[in-house]
C-alpha cells in the first residue's frame, strides 16, 4: 500500500483505477468534476472515458456498458441526478451485469449549486443502495465495495460524497492499479432489458425481493456498525459521523450509517437498548425517519423536532452545539471561541476580460433596464451583479422560461443568456420549442468554447474529446437554424460596435432571434499563450467619471479619483471603447 496526500476526488479516481474500471462517463458539475478530469489524462488507459453532453446521456451510456459485463462509473453532481432520474429509476429494474457506480456529489450549503438536494432520497425512491462516505480515505475505500455490491446484487449503486469530502485533502492509502482486461459483450434478454409492462411488473417484484438481503449485506460488510458504551446514543452518517467521533464523550454509544437501505431490525435492536438517541446527518432526515420508525418509546432528537438544521453543511462547531443542546455533550469545546466576524465579503465575479461582461454590457445598452433577462447555469450567472440576470432555475431553463414569459402576455423585451455547453446539455429542446410555438424573444448563446465554470472541460463545441482526441466541432449556428430560428448571427463580443449592431438588428425583428457571442474563455486563452497586450489609463485625460469601473472589470480600480488598470488586465480592450473621453489606450512595451 502507498500513502499519498490527495484531494478527495483524486482518491476516488485512483480507487476506480484499482477496481479494473472499463468505462467512465459523466457531465462536469462541481464538486464531482475532478474524478473524470483525473481519469481522462491517465496514460494508456485500459478503459473508455467520455464527457457526455448531459447526465441522462452519461448514465444511459454507463448502464449499457454495465449490461455488457464491464465495470462502469458515471459521475455528476446532485442536481445532475435530476436530469438522469428517468434512466436511474428503470435501471433498478433492469439491473446490471458488470458493476455500475453512479457518483452523485451532494453540495450542502450550496457552495456552487442552486439547491441543497440529498441524493439519499433518490436511493430510497429508486430502491437502490447508496454509499455515504465520512472522509477521504473512506471515499476511496468505498469504491471497491460499491462495485462488489453492485455485482453481487446486479444493481447500480449510488455513491454520495459531499463537497467537504470531494474538495478536502487527506492522507490516503492506495492500492495497486488493476487494468481492465474484460471486453464487453451484450447478451440479449428482452425480459430483462425491454421494460414493457408485462416485464416491468416481474422486474419490480424481483427488485423488492432483493431489499432484505441487501440490508443485511451492508451490515455484514461493515458499512453500517455500532458500539454500545452506555444508555445514550448518537447515530450519524456522512461527514457528520467523523465530527461526532471527534467529540463523542465516554459512555455514549455510537452508530455509523455508511450505506442505505438500513436494516430496520438491526437498527431497532440498537435503538431500544438506549434511553435517548441523537441523529446527526446533513440535509434530509433520511436516517432519522428510519430511527423514529423503529425506536418505539425511545426519545429521538434531530431535525424533525428542531434540534438539528435541515439546511447547510455540518462542521465540528455545529455538531458540538447540537450535542450540547441535547445533553449528549456536557461542555461545548467551541463555546469560548469567538466567531470570525466583520470580514469583507468576497463574492464571485467574472474574470478580468471575460467576454460575458461585454455581452451583458451591450445587452443592457440596447434593451435597457426594463427588459427581462432569463439566464442559466454557468459563469454567466454572475451577470446578476451587472443587472442582466432576472431568473436562473436549472440547466437549459433560460430559453424555456423566456418562452413562458413571452406567451404570458408580457410585452417587454425578453433576452435570454445561455452558455455553449449548457445549450448543448438541455438548451436545444427549449429553442426548438420556442420556435415551434412562436415565441418572441432574443437568445444569446455565450460561447466561450469550453465548459468553464466546472474546470474547463471540453464539450462537443470545443472540437476535442475528454481524452484530447480531435473531433468535428458542433456548429451552434447550424443547430440553431435547424431548430427553425430565422435570425442567427455570430459576433465577437469584444467587438463592441459589432455586438451592438447585431443586438439592434435582433431587437427590430419578431420571433426567436439567436445571437452567438463567440470568444475564447479568457483563462483558456491565457493558458494557450494568446497575447493581446495590456492597457493603461492616461491620468491627465481621465475625468474620474467611473464609466469604466461601473463596467465591472476587476482589473479596473479608482485611485485618487482617477481610474487605473492593474496587472489583471487581459487585453480585451472593451474598456477602450466605453471610455467617454478616450483616456484608455494600449500600454507601450517597457
């Protein structure tokens, strides 16, 4: 065994290499993205790996590979599981031959997400097992267990690390890499894989029949265990279990729930040996509800009776407070520590030179404050700071929300923004629907040639696959025209004059108008060696009007009532075009 200091997602990726993985697919989403980012750059891999266009596609690909008898991994974040829910539910009926692990990374506190959804609820809904790691080492170790359980019960297995595990680092003991030697082979069995009603009824019964043995096996594998130390007990899951173990005083029993479904008989025997029980878990009261079902008259403390929060992520201080309030801990070790207060806020912001900022500026210039601006999931959601984002729901929803507003009777201009990867994920159907049903709106595809917000993964618009193989790039122009949009224009948003001209032309037309604002992501450009030069302000010409600062670029600041451009400048030159007195120009080489 080798010991390495690794990010949680790196440990998970290496665990896949230790299991003889044969197929990997997913859609990037924080905090899950690094797993495939690690696997896709391995030299001479013995497995297939892809970034899929969305989570549904990724899961269907991985499911098919598992039907062919090879071990498959599918990765996504928790909201991506909503997109993949259709095949997920039916995959529990069809089952698998090779192991299939579906990593759905949850994001308590919504660090980079639109909600705090709990993947364990999908496990209960679909009747699939779910493994819930409490630390980086356990996240690594659970991967092999997940594949083994998947193959033993012929079921996909959900794997639910959270942000605090995916993006924390720790010492991890790694095993040897095992190369995949299996070649997939599909064996026809319509009764198993063709889910017509006559087959489905039988498959559903078989799925239910697996549950009893599955619950027992999770205990036998040590994923769920307990230690009795007294007449009070704490039951914990996920990262909360690690925090509880750090704080647990002598004489308090402890149960760790690392996998679902929970064996109610086993749980009930433990619960009824105690006088009171505290349940610690993040987000939904999944464990707590089961505990309450089997505890009888034993008092249970947790979310349902207000002793623990339903939202946010746990920390040692939060867990200590809960344990102190409920009498499971005599003294709060964090009580004397002053919370960090009055720190300046540091909200996320579009990068210096990001072309999205120029597009938003031009949109507001042409359509004004009164227009309605539905937007989507991506870097450009930060357009809210520029007053150019009025709605954000989920991937692909900007166009459909815009269409709904257009058909509601709203007379103001509707201008939607969506990224290139998001458009290919679930935006195409919305555009097709808007055109088909005669909506009147403008759609701006903010095409930065990459999936930027999640770590610069390629997509079908980029022209390379996950492993760097060149592939024909999708033409967004052709896709939009094939959906029926009659006004489709591609423009460089750094060309502010051209951008304004195209927006003005779109405003005058009716129907669904599409503008593709195309420019390479500024970070990718810098990494690729693109040099545009830098710009400077002539203090003698500058009037300190603040026009450039209000543009929102972090490379521009006001010092002594004069604008100044810092070393963050990427050379986009948009500020040159918006300065009303011509005080900004390219800086001469020194």
